[in-house]
C-alpha cells in the first residue's frame, strides 16, 4: 500500500513538472492534458486519479513552481540590483519552459478563474515582499513590474539585438 502511495506521489510530481514546463513553453491553451501526461511518461487515462480538471492542473503546477522557488531560490535576493541582473539575462529569456511563469503566461492568466488568480496573487505579493527586504516596497513593486514586462517584451521581439537592448536597458534603468 505504501508503495502505491509513493508511486502516485511520484506520478503526480512528474505530471506537475511536465505541465509547468509545457504551459510556460506553449501557453495553457497550447497544451492538452494528453500531451502533459505523455510528457510525464503516463497514460491519459490516469489523469483523473490526480486532478479533477485541466484548470486544477494549471493552478497546482504553478503553485508547485512557486513552492520550489521558495524552497530553493534560483535567483539571488541579496539586493534588488543583483536580482534584476540575474533575472534580465538572455539565458532566462531563452529558457521559457524553466523561467518566470509570469513572463511566460502573464497575459494568458489574466483570464484565469478566481482560485488560480488567488494563487498567482499570493506569489506576486511574496515576490514583492522578498524584494522589499532590500529596498522600499514602492521600488520593489516598480522594479518587479519592469522586470516581468521587459522579459515579456524581450521574448516577443523577433530580433535578438533588439531583445538584448530591452534587457540591458531595463537593467540600466534599475541600476543593475
């Protein structure tokens, strides 16, 4: 029985990891449940044992990303400028599936159901609170907003030099 619970937990984690990456790479609407399950190495028929809907999967996958980042932060939080310099790198721009969920999915998640938006709002607050430990809350809000917006614009731009200019210009604006 314990092995069965362990297997279910491992399967659930694989689903969440695949979903989080695929949703960030292709958008929520660009990924089917069947694709997530296949990517996780599982059959589509097993999905209902883990989640009641695709939207529940979206919420849980994002929550798992946020929790993992809290448990083992990817970016340094020594100062706002150090964080900005690390966030606004071309490597982050290229790593859409492993990067910031807000920069990858922000415009799509505006239309998410209330429970998903509550999860996102909690993470926005947490990130701002974390950045505000090294600067004013007002500066933290402005800087975080500038970074996410810059990353979105840099990913949209079809010219690498211009994309780099967006990232570098935002770093300069933030004093990073």
